[in-house]
């Protein structure tokens, strides 16, 4: 999948389509994402929720 970045103030953003959110089982109002950089590869995954004790 190819996506364009969009200018937002001094930053650049990538939008997630509803389909992509569903594939990741990601609720943008509740979940966080984990971002990793390996060389020139950007990996974005759903972050594990912290376990409360």
C-alpha cells in the first residue's frame, strides 16, 4: 500500500483509512501505536495495552 504524507503545521501526517484501522483492529480514540524504524523501514503496529496492577 502506498500513501502520501500531508502537511499539518510544522509536521507531516499519514492518514489511516477505515479499512486499515479495521485490519489492525485499531480504535484511534482508545488505542496507541508502536513505531519502529529499521534502516529505512517504518513499522507501525498496535501497541499492547499496559496491564494495571
